[in-house]
């Protein structure tokens, strides 16, 4: 398992630590520092077993390398996974986060982080107390730029516009299924509704279901039905691996454009989508908004206005380029996107 995983990963450094007081495992995967210090979010959740967590952190770190490389941002790719016990007590959380922050401090600038599934800007404040200025997206009260979700949602929205244009339809009047109404899915639902799309969403959290279900133009659907729902665009905004051998034959959408990382369970799933004639917006292009805007604002001196304009311009232009390249060369959109990222990596190597 470990041999196969680490060799196919192709990354630089994997740090593993067991957090004795909580029984959590902390995994930090630094995939590439070719373009700059390696950055990536901190994911915090229980996993069925450590193999699954390891596989996730390795793949996610690789995704971050591509995410930053495609637009030519000066960051490498990394990711951290905090594998927490299901019964982690709220009062044990700050201790775990500050010990994790100390690990980041020990890495001395080789790893920069931000929020991801299961962590928030408030958690970033706690991590930053020990990690120092290596943490993006602290709360505004703590001097950070706050929640990246709205920027990621903006990028996904622009990606949906590009996909609709490619399909020859407008966002207004289109039917979009948003899987997950969390930090990105929530603001995406709002944007789509404002743009006149008919939105159907699925979600597991009862309070989020209530927040969105009664707005005009928005309907709720049971999570197990979301993937097979008839629509123009399916937007996976929950966890990865949703596009696989089992789900792809059941899809009834014309395009897949969402914010989840690693939507394709494996590269062959990109082919499966292509064979079915479903247009796929590569995840690491469509979901770059937060990872572009926040380091832009906090490390590169961008204004929020510049960040917004840059996310819009990059996502729209790059997806159009990817759709053209994919059609002209008969390759998947995922392969086309990787080619763009790899060209930037090769220039630096
Ligand atoms: N969750 C973000 C992503 O996957 C991680 C991130 C956010 C990284 C903000 C840097 C800054 O892209």
C-alpha cells in the first residue's frame, strides 16, 4: 500500500504525527515546491482508516500543485489532513490545532495552509497562534482576509457560465444541481439564483437545508438522488470521488462544474465522461477562486477588487482554452488542464 501510494504520488515530503492527547493523526503532504512555498488547506474529519486518509492527503496535495501551477501562481502544492476521532470533544480542538500549528512552525515556511473541509477561518486563528504568518484566511478580527468560500463560489459560477456557453445555452433558465450547500455550495446557490438559473440542491446538514430550501427558485433534493437528477449542469460541491465507474453511467447532466477537489475517482473517469458527451470543467481550474484570491490578497498584495477580477478572468479564459484544446486534440478536459499546469512546472524545473 505505502510503496505503491508514495511512488505514484511523486511528491517531496510527507510528515506524519500521532497527536497523543486526542488520538488524532496529523498528515502533511508537501507535493511540490517547484513554483514556490507549498500551500494547501487543512482538512479535518474522521476517516474509516488511515490508508484512506493517506490516499486522500497525497492526492489532494497533488491537486494543489496543479491548481497553483495552471495560473502560474508562485506557490507549490501541499495539503494537510487531521484524522480526528468521531468523538473529538469541542474543548480538545484548540489544543490539537495549536500542536498542529507548532508542526507548521517547525517546517519553517515549507508549508503554508488555509481552511478546507472541516476547518474555518476561526480555526486558522488558533493555528496561527503557534504557526505564525504561515496561515491564510484568518478572521478579519485577527488580521486575516477571512472566508475563501465566496471567491471559490465566484470561480465556479464563472466556470458554469463558460460551460453553458460551450453547450450553447445561457445560465438564465438553465437547470443546475448543486451537491452540498456548505461554504462554497451556499454562496454558489445564491449567485445562480440571482442569475436566473433553476437551482436544485442536496445537503446533509439540516440547518443548511432550511437556510436554502425556501428561497424562490431553489428546490431541495435528497442527497442520494442528486447525481442522477436531470439537469444542464451538475455542480459537485461536497467531497471528492463522486465521478466514478458507478455514478457516470447514471448521470443525466450535460456538464459537470463544481468546487469539490478530486471529483474524478481516477483519470479513466475523465474518459468515461467524454464518451458520454458530458462536458467536464477540471476541478482544479473551476475551484481555484479561494486558493487564488486569499494568497493573492494576503501574500501578494492584491486588493479584493483585483482578486475578484483575476479569478473571473483566469477561470473563464482558461476553461475556454481547455475546451478548445480538448476538442482539437481529442483528449479529456482534465488532460488538457494538466498540460497547461505541467508547462508552467516545466518552465521552472
Ligand atoms: N481549500 C482550499 C483549496 O482546496 C485551500 C486553500 C484555501 C489554500 C485558501 C490556500 C488558501 O483550494
